[in-house]
């Protein structure tokens, strides 16, 4: 199975900050990388698919980049509703696997 | 509007069984692969199973293979997860999710609200 490693596991930031979350795959997954946001008690919400494509309805302050094994999710200017959990997922091979998540908290 | 409604969770004893359902609406259900993903309390997401649109391809995580069975009824716009021989480590919120397979990599674009399964004596 492909292992997905996210960093950091927790991140403290302020409204207006620019933040970056990293996801590393244990092998080349080309651009088969998705990012999800999850608020407490809620279902995951797709933000970015195919490494850099913004899902419809997602604010443009979210962006993704990378290919191969290294990927990043960037939030350009944090808004209050962005404080949540974020995780990456590879869809290159079965089983699809998720990163362990990054908890974004208010500083 | 795409909607997925998960149901069927509850408290069950170790070794017991439970059948989860996911009712879909707002899209052509028979054209999409469907997945089940779970999340244990305080833990990350874990993919459980997937079924192709015509049921030709079915996959399971090693952790549930031989105990869980995924199925679908395209006439009823529903996907199911039959869970047998349940263990404490199966305790989780279970989500169904729609899979999109375009020209590029696949992804899960819509999720149900989740249903909690608790395995405890």
C-alpha cells in the first residue's frame, strides 16, 4: 500500500496568514492526489483534486501543487471558517490511502 | 443537488452484524462508482470498500476482507455495506462517498453525513 505522510500534524495560525501543508507519498503517484477539509463532526469536503484542480464552489484562496511524491496545499489568507482538519488522499492505486491529517487551529 | 444519506449504524456486540445503507439522489446513480470510508474516534480516514457502477469491480481493504460485503441496487439508487463478524476495531463513523473518474485521476466529490457504528459488549 502507498503510505501518505502529512506535515505538520498540527498548525497554529492567525486569520489572514498564509499557510502550507505538505503531503508526501511513499512512491510516485503522478498527480493522483486529493485534498479534503473536515470540520468536527462533519463529513470530509473535497477541496483540490488531481493535485492542483480546485473543486467547484471552493474559494480561490485554496490551491494545490506538486507531482510525483511531494505535494502542498496552500491557503493564501486564512479565514475564520478555515480552522479545521485537512487531509490528503492518493488515488493512484487501490487501496486509496489517506494522510493522517493536519489540524489547523487559531493562534 | 447531489445528496447521500447514510443510515443503519448502531450499537452491536462483538461478532455481530450490521447493514449500512446509503441513499443517493440528485444524480444518475447508475453511472458512478461508490465507496465506503470510515473514521474511528479521533483518528484519520480509512477507505473500506468500493463498487463500480455496474458491480463489475469490487474492492475491499485488507482489514475488512472476508467480513464485509458491498453491494448496490441501481433501481433504488442505493449502496449497502453488510458487516459481519464485527470487532471492536470496526467502531467508527462510516461514510459513503461518490467517486468521480474523469480523464484524470479519480476523487471522492460528495459524501454522506456518516453513520456511527459502535462495537462493544
